[in-house]
């Protein structure tokens, strides 16, 4: 089985495999039929062509079968897509700002980074906007990509199921140093994430550690 980094990566892969499988079967089937007909109905064996007109059964089949196949591809993809875009129980919201040529991540307590940190087994929402041109946040390991545009807020839902570091790239050519927009997504255990989130924030607010508000509602355990 494919090892996946997020809750939906595997279902995205399954949709992909399904569509490629259907395509390969059709390619082989059509090619085989074509070769068979070329040999069987070549001019030497059938010097006189016979005109065939209309076959209702055949026409119904070649409309119905592709229709069902195409709709199944759509449905298979749509079911997971709908679920992924409508997640309700969010643990954390991170504001993402894209600019030529870097990412800026802002946490609820005001902490800002150029690398993204999120807790494992929790749902994080990224609210994304650009301060200049079009960018696109792409996390290959999560099979997620979303455009980041000026004057509009787009979003992405992250549901990591294992800890680790993953690549983040900009997937929309945004100018000369587009390639500089590579950064990392670090998925941490919940307690480590809480610790990281509050690091450096305490001294800034010059308040005792136990009164510092994290601004998140991640359940501590
Ligand atoms: Cu970019």
C-alpha cells in the first residue's frame, strides 16, 4: 500500500490510478480493435466495400458505456474533494501570505515564520492570499495545490496523519526567482507544536509562561 502523509493523499492516488487504468484499458482495446479490423477488412480480402447504415444497439452502447465511465471518474474524485473542502472541526488557522519570492505564515498568537509548522492528527486551515502576483501553494506529499491570489482569500485544509518534514513549492510561475519559493512543512507531535508555537513569544510579551495565550484551541494532552 502507498504510505501517505495526509488523510486524503491515498484517496487522491486511488482516483489517479483508476483514471490511468481506464485510459490504459481503452488504449489497448482500441489499438487491438484497430489492428484486427485493418487485417480482417483489408482490400485484398474485401475488394468491394459494403455500406452499413445505422445500428441502434451499437449506438446506444457506445454512448452509454463512455458516459458511465466518465461519470464514475467524476464521482470518484468529487466525493473526496467535497469532504476535503468542507471540514468543520478546525484546530488551527494559519494565515498565508505569498509574495515574490517567499512565503509568510502567521499563527493565531502573532508568530510569523517562513516555514510552516502544524500539529499531527489535527485539522489545520490555511487562509491564503498574495500581496503581488499569482502564486500557488503546492505540497506534493499531501497531493494538495491551491492558487494564491491578490485580493482574494483561498484556503487549503491539512490533515497530516504522520510527523515529518515535507516540501512546499510555488506551482505558479511568478517571476525571476520563482524557484526560491521552496520551503518546508514540518508536522510535529501536538505537545511539541504547542511548545514551538509559544517559543519566543513569551519574552516578547514579557509575561509569565502560564499566562501566555496561544490563541489556538488545540486540546492539550
Ligand atoms: Cu510564487
